[in-house]
C-alpha cells in the first residue's frame, strides 16, 4: 500500500531555500570576502586554481538563485508573499523591493544570458555590494523568522559555519604547513 507523502508547506520550502542560501553565502564569503581565515583558504587553493575559479562563482550563482527564489512573482511561485500576513511585517516592503531588484541580476546574468547585459550595470541597478548582499540575506532570514514565529513554524537557524568551518580550516592549515615543511625538508 502506498503511503501518502506529506506535502511541504510554503514555510518548509522557503526555509530550505534560505538555509541553502546561507550555506552558499558563508562559503562564498570565505573565498571572496574579508573572512578572517581567507588567507589560509586561499593558500590551500593555490595549487588548484581551477577549483577556486569554478567554486567561487558557483557558490555566488547558487546564493543569488536561492535568495531570488523567495522573491518570484509567478502565480505558482512559493515566495515570501505566499506566507500568511507576510506583508504586515514592517520590513516586508523594503526587503521585497530589494529582492525584486536582485531578481534583475538573476534574470539577466544567471538564468537567462543576455548579450545586451553588462554585469557591472546590473549590479549598480540592484544597489547591492558583496557586503550589502550578505546583510540583505540576513534581513530576509530575520523577516522569515518573524513570520514563522507568528505561525509556530520552525525558523531558519543562525547556521553560520561554526565548528564545521573550524575543522575545515584546521585541515587546510595543517595541509599547508605539511606542504611547506615537505618543501623545506627536501634535499637541494
């Protein structure tokens, strides 16, 4: 006998998209931004520039796609507007407008390659820098969490890379140190 699968709610879909966006943002920021451990990470990628050159834009693309997925306007889109009384939140309109501007970047540069589109101009249209993109994601998650709390739905935990990142960076640092010692101990 078939068991009926429980259908996801808009809360679950949006929460999953925002958690995915947070993961991508944290790793992307490690490669692109002013993260405190960036030097260690970059050292580990020196031998594998093709991985770095692939991973960094892939994380950014995933971040943009996942964030924008909660700002769609299609009749079947599951977005922040799908949540009950979302527009009653005092920050909803501001966040929604920024999200829709970010959608321009997604549509013109990621989802649909447009030969007439200059990435620098689109970035200027959205008004989002790397720093403000991270802040916007934080604001979006906070908005979602407030709405979820009112409806007794699980929130998007403040994931951060925490302990997992520390282990990852420790392994990279250890690898770098071993590589440097191996070079230093080789006979001339």
